[in-house]
C-alpha cells in the first residue's frame, strides 16, 4: 500500500500546527487472516427523502471504502481488502 494517508496526516498537522489529529479510517480485516489494513473512510452525508417526498431533517450517511487510493490513484491489493 502507499503512504498517502500518513503523509496527509503529517502535512495537515504541520500546516495546522497541531500535535495530533488524523483523517478518519476504516479497519479492514482480510479474509485470508493476514495483517489488517487501514483505508480512508469516505463518507457521503445526505438528507433522506421521506415517503411524502420531503427531505428528512436528520442527516444520514453512507460510507465507502475505495479500491484505489483517492490521493495517488494506486490500486489497493485485493488480499488487503
């Protein structure tokens, strides 16, 4: 896997002059029992549409785990996912 997430976290801490803070991750446990991997958590926030056609007031979320690094485009290995 690439190190884009680590570099992004480091650069953001430097830029914001923060001692901590990092991007949100998803922990993926592989099927073959090897080491678990961390992937960026991409979250889509939206208002659900109610049955009457109006929007709900409460935000809903949908989370995805990308097959490619969203920063460098490198494909994540299948056995890692």
